[in-house]
C-alpha cells in the first residue's frame, strides 16, 4: 500500500461539510497548534481544599506596592467576594457588608409556551414579552494597587485594601454612584462607573472619593447615545473602550475643560457579555452576538472558520456567563461559552492571533482565569473549587507536527504518529 504525505494546515475549519473541508482538521480536543507544532493543552490541578460559595464570574490578580508584597487573587461570585494568596489552600471571605446576592443562572420569562393555547386571533401581531434576567457577572479593576469591584445586581463600587491577615472586608467607595453596572480605571487614574441609565461617570484624577465636577475637579459625566445597555469597559493603549450590547465607544483623555471625550467607534459589534472581552496591551478582542471583533486602533471583524459551530449551537439564555481571556504566552485568546445542551460553561473556542487560526475544545471553567507571566493561571470549576494550570507532562511543548498520511487511493486521512522529544 502506497503512502503519500499530506501536510494539513494548522487550526480547525467548520466552514462546510466534511467533503468540502477535505485536507483540514475538522475537530480538536485539548490540543493547540503553534509555530508548526501540535501539542496538548495543560490540565488543571486542585488549588484549594474548600469550595467557595456561589458561582465565580470574575477574577483579578493584585500585588502590593510594598517590596516583596504578596500576590493576591480576588474572586467574585454571584454572592460572595474572596481573596486567595499563593500559599493559602482556603479562600478568605472579604465580602462587603450589605453586598447584594445576585443570580447564579440566567432566567427567562415569556416567549414560546406562555399564555393560553388558542388565545388571540390568528395572524395578529404579538407583543415581545421575553424577559431574560442575566446571571450575575461582576467587573474588577485596579485603582492603584487596590482592587475595585462592581456587581450589577448590587450597584455599588467597593475597594479592598489588601489586608488578608485580619482580614479586612472590602468597603464601599465613598461618594461613588450607587446605580452602577460596571467599573474600570483609566490610565490617567480616574475611576470610571458605568450606570444603569447609560451614563458614564468618572472621579477626580488620583482619587476615587471625589465625584463632583467643579473648577478644581476633573470629575465629570457623559450620557452615551445608544439604544443598548452599558456592559463593561476595558483599558487599551490610548483610552478606555466602553462596550454596550450593540456598539463600542472610545473614551480618551483630552484635558481641561472637558477632560474626556467619548466617540462611537463601532456599530453592530457590541459585546455578548460583560466578561467576553480579552485585552493585551493595545489589542482587544471580544465575542459579539454573531461574530468576533478586535480593536487595534479601530474595530475590525475577525474571520472565524468555526463560527457556525460556535454560534449555531450556544445557549443564548445563559450568554451572560460567557467569558474570554488572553494567553499571551501562547499568542491566544480563549472564549468560553455554553452550548445549547448546557446551562454552564462547557465549550471553548481559541484564536491564535499571531498565526490566524482557530481550535475548539471542551471547557469546565466557570470563571475567567487570573493570569500573570510568572504564576500559573487560576480558575474556578463548576463545583466551586479553585484550580491552577499545570503542565500536561515534561516537555509537552516540544511535540513536532508531522504531516498526515493518506493510504491508498481512498479519502481516509490518518494522522501520523506523534514523536515525543526530550
């Protein structure tokens, strides 16, 4: 039997049928393609010995300004706020007093099946009465060295002073708005609050307690002209990207007397959830309702060879749980989402932005990973336990990609055997 070498290009493609996609990888499971190599994705090992209360939807790693200051991961569930240090095996409860409990799952009312059968006249219009209550997803950023937290079901902004030994609970930021849905911090040192009435408010520079505009204050506000809800804001080089469900705006510092200007930079490209944006330096990438977009000085659609696989089989009621993260070490952006058969995160689609290809894999990560360059990533699983990333096996990044081989005259493609190199 004659064998011929077939060099399959990296990445998965689901743009057509199996016959239309001959010569491409159609499926993948816990592998990544990188620089001509293919290898496994590292697994997750237990990080804590006790589960957290609630479903975690936001994480952030902070480090004190003090020399040798400890790293601390702040984890926000729909009902609690926790802190976790590298040496701890149990998370510390730092939930603010009066913190409002949100929803672990999104709920929907109205739509198909609601009302009496046969009621109303055939052919007459019906009122759109579907009402989805989002699962709670908080936003976290750093104001200086201190984490600031906002849960849309609570509405207030809290700050934690990094005291984990006492521990000191997170506390409400004095004078900050109380009808917030998200918060962020500009590069110039302004704490920004996104309000439930589409207003953006910011504090005076360098302080988060002065929110009153005046001759000696840089605080201010701006009403976003949009038909959609404000979702989140992310800091990029040159400004702050503000996302609604439908469009994107750029907030840039202009100095006295207005301090900031906010411009619409994209239409019909809003974010699908508060956590579905990943940022690295001047690059941002996000999942929209029916596609992927990136920011590199402007909004650009990202072609996706697995778009039909992703958007054709997702649980849109639970879209508020979707999240994204950047893995700069691998030049990847990961998007974790719920398939139509699941109410929790069970799938992940990954884009290698350096090489321009996609892969798909299962996922059991309920919360965005907290990652810096040196420590491993940390996530929360579906059972509420924290887990950290670990290597699949020694030398796992050094598996060479070998071309597949076609046997005989048929159309059966058999991947060549992998070789492990020490």
